[in-house]
């Protein structure tokens, strides 16, 4: 199950992992990542199992699974194709939330004193590989707390990079050790079940330009509503109102740089630019196509 668990609130504590398992917060009794490449990661446990983990409360740098010996040393390279690591990649590509359970074994100020604590939903905002402290390749995933996640209490603040001096802040040459600050970033494209179905039909290949963006561990596309949701457009959240697009074509569709004719001819910059690629299981609602075209008629 992706997302919140019924009757479990963020901040709820469990004396053992089995109780967290029984509550549905984190189903595996040993593995730190629950999920598959197909579904995405349901949950992770942050419990100090990997030396390279970093925990800043609302931001977690989480080391993927694999390559350790029984003493917690990294003795071989990690593989992105490992089911747990692949699940976190899918969570990143699809913008899916991940439940975070912290354990008492963690060495950060945010670890509970005893047992385990459910700390709400986080999103994977980036991932990549690096050499671990022990010298082997590992995969790491940056997770950031979703809106509404509880503010974690701690009596010991973790060490964070210091703020730059005034001269550093105004330097045109940049800053080798930038501070961590709260900022506004571009939206995360979150995939509903409807969008994921359309993307699956098209195997993440853009219906307009035919591009399939390959990334380590998978491929990426976006589900784009033809007729926008919400007032004043009130488009339906149904598969016949969604296209599988690359990010560039998604932006152009949303901003009216691309419109579609009733015969599914794609018009870009006022000129025909090919025909929308279709799939036998993916019907297109022409009323939504007309509404989008009328919205951007010049």
C-alpha cells in the first residue's frame, strides 16, 4: 500500500518492528525497504544500518540495499536493479510518497530513544551513486518530508554547513559549500493511478515527439491532462483525458504552444507537426481536445 495507513498517525511509536509490521507501516521484519520496481517503495526504515546515511529530520539521505556483511561493512557494490533500490527509483520517477519509520539504532538526534516511530510521508527528490566510506559503489536517495509531516523534536541539532559570509553570498564565482536553506522549487509531477495506467500503455514514450527518456533504473514520462482539472476548466480525471508526454511536450501542451485537431494532428507554432500516437486501449476524449484547443485559440 502506497501512502498513509488507516488509523496510524505520524508520530505513533511501536516497541518492536513486528508491531509496526502488524500495523501495516512497514511490512518486512528485516529488510529496510518495502516495495517493488512495479509498485514503488511503500516504506523504509532509518535505523543506522548504513554508515553513509545522513538524517537531517525533514531531509534524509538514504543508502540503498545490498553489499554489506554481517558487521555492517560495505564489502561489495550495490546494484540499482535490486528490488528495494529499484522500488525507490520508481517512487522518484512517479512522485510517489514513501512512509518513513525511524528506529532506535540510528545515531542521529532524530532517532527515537527506544523502539520505532512512524514519521510520516516523504518523497524521493533525487538519487545517484557514489563511493561509500568503505570504498564500494552505493546508491543513495534523497527524501524530503511531504507537506503536513510532523516537525521532529530533538535536543541535539545535527551539524549543518554554516551560512556563507556576506562576501561569499554576493560572490559571482559561486560558493563551494552552499548553505541548506528553505526554498521554493518546481513542482513534483505526482502520478495518480489514471496517469500511471496511460504511461504504462505507452511504455513511457511521448505520444507527440516519440521520445522515451531513459534514466538509471528505468524510464521517465509525465501524464498530462488535455482539459485541465479544476475550475474553470473542470476536466475529468480519466484516462481519455490524459496523454503520456515528455516534460517538454507537457509544458507546451499546458501553455498552449501545442494544440490537437479532431483528427489528432498535432499543431505546434501554428503548423502541423505530425499526428498524435495512439494505443488500442487508450481512447482520446475529443470533447476534451476541443476544449483545450478553444482555450488557446488566437
